């Protein structure tokens, strides 16, 4: 198993550009989520999904869109990048509602200039 | 007000010098407390889950304990390879995981 994979590993965007961060898992986990990690702020939840076709907002959803068309994939879209979205983004997955043992991907470091 | 507070923010130890990291939480209806390890440039790696006060879990030099208000991660005779940031998170019924800001541990030989 590859676990949770994320691409790209690094990305630089200009203000106003859009892009999609990819996340995939091969563990057949129902629950997937996106976090951002900023210095001094800890991990903050952006969006999450409890299964294909179902998504919901987390703590900091503004400026981001998600969709979940398959169990394996959970892409995160930045609609119009802003410098405040400079961060490290982590995707995570877990197997069920009763177990919150989350598995994290390696992260995407995004810089918006 | 932070619902999950970790202390200290940073901890420097000599190899073999045991110590503890603290995670205090204010959420009600706790459904689980989680400890993760994060190495620089990598995603968090799951260590332990604790569900009820009095519960303890051990893995190598690490032991996690839980009370009604806080959790401790005890590190016994640490080695340089234990250097990392340790994250605590809690799950409150009806919400996602709430993370603390982490404790960065440095162990020198």
C-alpha cells in the first residue's frame, strides 16, 4: 500500500491563479480531510468528506473547494490564490467514524506571491 | 480560547534524560485523544489513541497517559532519533479532530 499520496510536493503560484492539490489513498478509507499547517497555528481543518459524493466545511474553508467523486481521490481546489493561502497542506484519511486514527500524506508546500 | 493546549512549546533534553510533554484540553464529551509525531518536512505519524481517564499506552520509549483534563507523553531515556514535533489532538462528538500547536523536542547526544 502507498497509503496517502499528495502531489505536487512544492508549488509556487501568483496571486489570482488557480490550482488543484491532489490527494489519493489506497486503503479504502471512507473519511478524508484536508488540513493546513502554519507556524504557531497548528493543524487546521479546511474541508472533509465522509464518503464519495459527501463533503463538508471545516474550520477554515474560505477560498477552497473540494469534491469527492471516488473513494480514493479528494482534490483541493484553490479558486483564486492569495498570499494568505501560503502554507503546508496535508491530506488525511481514516477508515470509519469510530476510529479516528488518521493517516496523513507527506504534504504540499504552497507559496503564493 | 484554545481547546487543546500543549506545553512546553519546545523542550531540549540530553540523551537519557527522561521528561514529559503535556496536553491539556477543555472540550466536553471527549471521544478520544490522539498523539502524533511529526518530523520536519513530513506529515504527522500516528502514535497513540486514548479513550478514557486512567488509560495508558506504550511504544518503545514513549508512554501516553490520560486524565479527565490532560494527557502526558512520557519519554524515558530519549535518544537523538526521538527528536521531532509531538502533536496532540482531541475528538469531540460531532466534530473533527482538534489539534494543539505541538511540542518540539530536541534530544542531543
